[in-house]
C-alpha cells in the first residue's frame, strides 16, 4: 500500500496507531514492539506476501550471525558470511538479469529472461543489516533480543525506501517504548509532517512527473525549452517525491514516539557537489562514507588515494541505485565531480557564490538526466536538445510558455512552493512549530484529513520513485 493511499492513511495507519496506544494504556508495554513488528510485516506483505519468507530469512540469518560474533574468538569469518548472505540476495534479485544480459551480449547472444521480481525495499534493508553486522564486528556487542531486532529491520515507516538507520540510533528508542507515555506533541508533529509530505507528493511531484514522462517519451520532438522543462521537471519531481515520502515516513514514526533521522536539507541550495551530498539523501551519504569510503582508506594517504576512494565510493553508490549502465554513469559523474571539487579546494581561487550555486545545480540537473533515462541514447539526445540554442529558440520559448492556464497555474504554484520550501521554512522548521495542546491536535488532525482527502481526489498517476531502487 502506498503512503498516499486510502488503505494506508485511513485504514492501516489509524488501526496500528489505535492498537498501539490501547496496548500502552492497558499496561501491556512489553508487547508494543512485537505489535509494531507484526504490523510492519503485514505492511510489507501487502505488496507481495511471498517475499515475507525472504525478509524473514534475511532477518533471522543476520540476527543469528550478529548474536554469534561476540562469542566468537575470530568473528571475521562470520562477518564475511553475513556479507555473502546479504550481497548474495541483493545480487541475485537486483543484478542477476543485468549481469546475464551483459555476459550474453559479449558472446553475441540474447539473454533469456529470468523473470525475477525485485522485492520492494531490498536495497534498504540490506544496507541496514550490513551496517549492523559491521558494528557488531567492531564493537563485539549485541545486547538486543529478536523482537527488537525484527522491529529495527522491518519498522514500516522506513522499511520500503529509508531513511537508512543504524541500530545504535533506533534500538535505544525501541527499548524505551514500553516505559514511555504518549507524547502528544510528537503526534501533532507527525500529522503535520504527513500533511506536508502529501502536498509535496500529490500536488508537486505527481504533476511534475506527468511533464517529465511526456518529455522522456519522445525526446526527439522536444525543443530546447521543452528539453529544459523535461529535465527540470524530473529534477524537482525526484526531490519532492522522495522528500515527501520522507516527511510521511518521519510523521508516521512520530505517531509512535519514534524519531527517524532527517534525510533532506534543501539540497538544491548547495554551493558545491560535496555540500549537495551533505544535504541530499543524508542517510545514504553517511552510509557510503562510514561503510565504503572509510574502509577504502578515506582521506588517508594523500590527495590521489583520497580522490580514488571518493570516485569508487560514488561509483558503488550509482550501482546500488539500479542495475543499468546509466546508473553507473550517474555515479561516475558524481564521483568525478567530487574529485574535481577536492582538487579545486587545494587552490586559492573561489567562484562567487551565485556562480558556484548555478554550476552545482546545472551539474546535478545534467546528472539526473542519466539517472532518469532508460539508455544513453535518450540521455545524450535530451542533453543535446538542452544545448541547441538555434535560430528557432525564441519561437520555441514562446510555444513552451503557452501551455494554457493549467500549465501556468501549476508552474506558478510549484515555483512558489519551492521558494517557500528552500528559503523560508522547510519540513524541519514547520515541525519545530508544533505545540502539545488539544487545539493544536484538533487543527493538525483536521488539516491532515482534509489534505489527504483532497489530494487523493486529484487522480494523477502516482508512484514513489525510490521504491524501484
């Protein structure tokens, strides 16, 4: 069930919320974590019940390996076994067809279709459990029981598309749940965040998605301005789609008194590519830093090894996003951007802030073209269209801006929302305004219900983009 669906907003989430707080009122705190874990499995099973066996196997295998490490004199083989289990499952379901296609292409043959259905969320819960195993190996400590670990992996607000969380920031919260009282300020904040996320998703991202899909469907027919409209539509669709999902995820977690880490901080205001990755998908960036970049050597050994490690880290990040060469190219572009930025920092020359922002944004926008395109031909054609400022460009601009009242109205609304979100008050700051009072609770509940009902009646095509990664 999608976060913006009737089933989630008006059936699943309210039932879990009411059941959770009734158990708390009844003094059954010891079963709260079990209740949330079972509810999370129901949520995951609603997508494909057969993959409950997969996530169940993954959870049990990693828990047993993690539990065995502190008692082992040499835990390294256990860690390698954990890597083999996690990366083996991820490799089979996500990359087997891609690898087979490329191998068969080398021999000049067509690869047979494996008909593998990618289990939703497998990349996220795999990374999460790898980080758990590495930390268990380093700390030689695993003071958690199975229900807490099961909830750590399957907690439904972050199970499908993150944020990628660490056990050390989640387990203490889960263990404290039975002794906590209901925090109505957190409930107010949760409802507000869900409402903001729905606005981002349904009003902004879904409409931008229509424009992006239309443009990518026939790149050859685009004018220069149509190409820019297409690329920018996807750039902002991806941000509002993913950050809207995160707002709903964080809001849903807050209904149960759980704090998930923020994942976005106005990334399109970044002045360089390093700052962009400090603001965009923050939990993925810290995972790549802590579990890929540092193990590769980090910034030890001088400038050249540091640049090699940076490039490899982002190349791996690109491969993680999808089984396709365009994802590899996207990762390589960001890796190269980080390398150039690291070399640039060694000198004394600095771009003016407006020029630094524009250069960073244009680079990120161009990289998203490869991220979105099904193949290199489409990406290259769109970028070529974007730079084709010929004699007909002025006429093309007039045609692009004459898309009718609906197009103009949505464009103005999206621009105003973007200015508000980046320059005035983003989700973080709106959430900080919540106050624990019955009046606020009633207001936020009414806002949530109104926004949910109105937005879901818009009847736009809807999918959360990061579900496919």
